[in-house]
């Protein structure tokens, strides 16, 4: 499920079907991701299960947080090779 509220928010697009995989690749629990985004762990759980979608501002923040964490993990992997 891709979320695009309006064209100007294309950069906040996040694939909720991949959210759990992205979170796990970033090495975070639902609670840790929730704290970084500023929501409850129940919200993260609902997004991962597809029962709710995040508000556009939260989707943008979620996308930013995960992309930063995944980028850091990739840099660590490269530096240890």
C-alpha cells in the first residue's frame, strides 16, 4: 500500500507493506521506532498491520527516520567489509 496524499508530498511516500522489514533492517523495535517518530508503539503496530495509515506529516517523518537509520546501517556494513 503506497500512501500519497497529494503530489507535493511524493517525497513522504512510504510503502507500508515494507514498513516492518525496514524497521527490522534498521534494528529497531516498534517501541523504539515509535519514540523516534513521536507516536505510540500501538500506532506503529497499526501501520504495520495495515489497519491505519499515518497522517501525511507523520508519514514524512517516518520515511525520514527510517531512511537515515538505514543509511547509517549501510555505512557501517561498508566500513566493516
